[in-house]
C-alpha cells in the first residue's frame, strides 16, 4: 500500500464518527507488536523515543526523529502520527520544513505544541497561531493530518478558558485535529469537544475517563503518550531487581 493510501486511511479515521485508539510505540519492535494486535494507527512518543536512546524527553534532535519515523514507517503499514514537539524550529520556514521532512519519512500526521522549552512557558497565542498555520499549509500539501496541541494542563496551567480559546484559534487556521493533553475531567473534555467542533485527541490517563466514556461524548482519537514505554521499562526494572536479589 502506498503512502497516499495510508494517509487517506488516516484522514478517514478522523472523518468518521467513531473513536479510534492510537497507541504510542517507542521502537520498531513495539510498533510491529501493536499492529499485530490490530490497532488501526500508531503514534510516536517523544519521551519513549528519548528513553530508548537513554535520554530525557526533549533531548532528541530533528535528524534522530526523522530516522526514527522512517524506521517505523518502513516496518508497518498503518498510519503513523508523529509527536514532533515544536517542530524543531522557532521560525515559520523551519516549522514547514520539519513537516515536509516528516512527510518524506513516511508520516501520515504530526503535531505542534505551544509549549516553549527555552523559556519553560506556554508561548503567546498569536505566535502559536502563526506557527500552526505554517504547519497546516505544509501538511495540507502532503495530505497529512496536523494536530495542534494546547499544553496548558500537562504543564500545570489549570486554565480551561485559555485552553478552549487556543484550540479554537488553532482550528480557525486549519488544524485538522486538536489536543489538550492532561485533561482528566469528563465534563472538561466534553466542553472541549463541543466547543471546537473538529476531531479531538485525548491522552489516556489512569485518573481519566474510560475509553467508552470518551466515545460517548464524541472524542475521536485516544493516544497513550509515553505510558506504554514507561510500563515496559518498569517491567524491565522489576525483573532486573529480582535478578539482583537472586
């Protein structure tokens, strides 16, 4: 199956009324196992990928991410969405270039965050909107799904009004899917779904609603972030501690 068909399949998953689960593998082996289990799409995880390289989240370079994406898309035949952080550039041309590079590596979609690591803060909404618009233009040219992320809640900023306003602004410049990681209250998630009126991704969390509850309120996509990688590394540590205890 060619990349155009795979991207069309990913777009169709967002166009239906049914929720789909998109787990996040951290390497080729975990990606292939998830495909064998029957998931219709996958997504990379920045923290899981970094862990596989022995690093902390945010320490992976753009070139390393491109190599990672190419390895996974070469190994599986389902759509791959990419956790691409800020798209590795502070200027609009660089944002668009990263989207194109991810597309060349076989990605069916990618995301852009409004968190700015250099200042450890949420970026201004005006700047964030310009960056989302540049990413959307590049994604549209390739038939990719562009997910715009409002990082407030996962960064400790409990401001639902600002989150909704940001997501609506990102929608208005063409973002295909919206994501506010860290939301766990079902009524808050429902408000986001109702007010943005485009496909919404929710991060599955132990403290959050069930998949069936999310489906009932109209959530389109659920991802797992770094949770599967954390579970795998936790199992590794537990087994290794038993070896040390003999």
